[in-house]
C-alpha cells in the first residue's frame, strides 16, 4: 500500500470514528489505532484514550458522549466552516466552494453539510490531488481542529482526544508526506 493509500484509509477511519457511534465503532477504533501506530506513534497514543473509552463502555454511553460533545457544545461543533467563520456569509461561500470541489472530483457527499469534519475527511480520503488535499488540511481542517481542541476544558474527554489524535495525524502529513 502506498503512503497516499494509507493516508486515505486513515482519513476514512477517522471519518467513521467522528460519525454518530454504531456497533462497529470499537473494531474501527482498534483498526485505526493499529494502522496509526505504524506511521504516527503520538497520534496513536492519543487515540488509545478514545479506544479504551469505547471498549469500557456500552454503545449508549458512547452515543451520550458523542451528543454531549458535538451537539451540545458550540465550541465543539464539527463543522469546519462554522469553526473558521461562525454563522456568516463566509461560511456559506466556503460550503459553496466545497460543493464545487466535490463536484469537480466526482465526490458524492453524504447526509451532512459539506463542511462537516466527516465529509471533509471522506473527501480527502477519496482524492489523490495532493494540492487540493494539502489546502483542505492546512487551511480548513487544522485551523478548525485547533479552535476546537485548544483551551478545551474537557481535557482527557474521549472525543477531544480523538480530535487531538486526528490533529496530530494531519499535522504530520502536512510536513511529512508519509502515511
């Protein structure tokens, strides 16, 4: 598997982990952690907190933690455009630009808005255009993740550490095109 393919696969895995939890989330988290260890030990260590949480709790507890994190805390909303622009016309323009990119790359978005973390991760996990991938990571995902994770009073919270693991993984891929 090439470095690009491995990176794409991990983006898909993170997308799944950041979606509303389903029964398969524990296995997906373990697989992501295993694959991440090969290319980014620091991100894998951060992810272990999330994996341990999933293994120790029933699915209903994971669902509660997900909802409490992403739906009830405005500073944790998983919308990149919202994190960067707030509820403004700039966010609308950002989403229009994303829709154009999705169409240009023949990407079928899911049920979420185009600026949702899971949609962007699935998108960069499906394209090989390195320039486009880098721009989305550097100008969208990393600044949004920074806003969500820095100064968060929920330090150690499983979903915050999941976001920190993603941030560490994406940061490494910006400077080092491996994994």
